[in-house]
């Protein structure tokens, strides 16, 4: 919960107005952004981050890539985020630095222009009602 609180403080502080998330309540943020990001990896018997590259397409506010790096920080994996909006890339790279998540690199690129020549786990997070 402490990670979610720090994360939300950064988003609602110096990055306010960038539309990284509409959630303002820390408990709701923890549930819908943090837990929703990590639970597929917690519950799955086949999804393994260790020794892999994680590619997060359209990471927006940094979900699920940053929560995954925080939760599974003891594992040996690197997370790359691909996002079409440059302002979100800059913002999430800043959040990652502030949260000391040094195994993340956000890139400003459309997925159609991305060439991946290494085995990786690809995620994207759909949002809706």
C-alpha cells in the first residue's frame, strides 16, 4: 500500500493534469492499478518474469510495468514500455526514477514500428467498467 501511496502522490502532485489515471483515492488506486497489474502474475502457473524481458505496450500511467517491477523486484527481468504519447513516456520515466525502479525504460514509439528480436512477455492493460 505504501508503494501505491507514493505513486499516487507523484501523479497527483507534479504530474497532475497529464491524465495518467482518473483514480484519486489511494485504496481504489491500490486495487485497480497495483493489484490488477500484479495479480495475473501471482495467480498464473505459466507467466514467469524471471530472466525475461517484459514489454508493456501502451503503458499510459505506468501500468502494469511499474507495479510489476516493484512487486517482483527480486527477479531478474527488465521492463520496456512502448507508448505513443511522448508526454506519458517522460512522465512514467520520471515516476520510475522517483520510485527507484531502475529496470524500466519507457520509449516513445508506436508498436507498429517496434522490432522485438528476443523472447519476451508482452502485456497491455485494458480499462473499462
